[in-house]
C-alpha cells in the first residue's frame, strides 16, 4: 500500500525510499486505470483510462529500471488496490483525480533526492500527473503534490 506520509528522519538522501514510494504509487495507478478501462460506464472514459494506464505503466517500468540500476530492490505490485464503488462519470473522474494525487505526492518526495536523474524524472512526472489530474476534472493546487491543510 502507498504510504500516507513519507518521512526521512535520518537526514540522509530520501532517494531510495522516495523511489520505492513512487514505484508503489505507479503500481496502484496502473491497477486503478486498468480497472477503469474495463469498468467505466462511458466508452470515452474507458479509452482514456487505458491510455492513462499505458502512461503510468511506462513510468512504472522506468522507475523499476532506475531502482535496479541503483541497486535498490524495487517493491512489487500488490495483488489488489482500493477501487471506486461506482462506475458512473463522477465516480470515475474522482477516482482518477485521486490516483493522480497519490502519484503527485510520491513524485514530490522524490524531487528531494540527492540523485539528479531521479530529481529530473520526478519533476517531469509531477508536471505530467498534475496535467492528468486537471483533465479528469481536478483542481489546480498552488503546490501540486502537497497535502492541503
């Protein structure tokens, strides 16, 4: 399961833990979007969800490769993840925005890595996940990825 609040109390590089968290978030996003691709009521939303699943799958695969390249044991996908209760347009849109919010928070943490390659990947992915959330009807936060208190 994706952690609620990433923390790095040791003052060391957040990269390995943040990379693992981003990978867990991508596993959940792929699972969620593939579910929506088969379950959403509207054909347009089903097609869009499958397109988003492909984008997240590519990010997941890139993160997994980055972890292996850095000698980090990449976390595996869980057998299942939470899913929306309904299949209507509002339920699908809200769930997609939630998936993007989860990945945004994970990528925001990854931007604190000491590894410049991971920071660049995280910054780009944070931008992309913010745009995807907006296309599903999300609102633009002043600081995407930060929890609103």
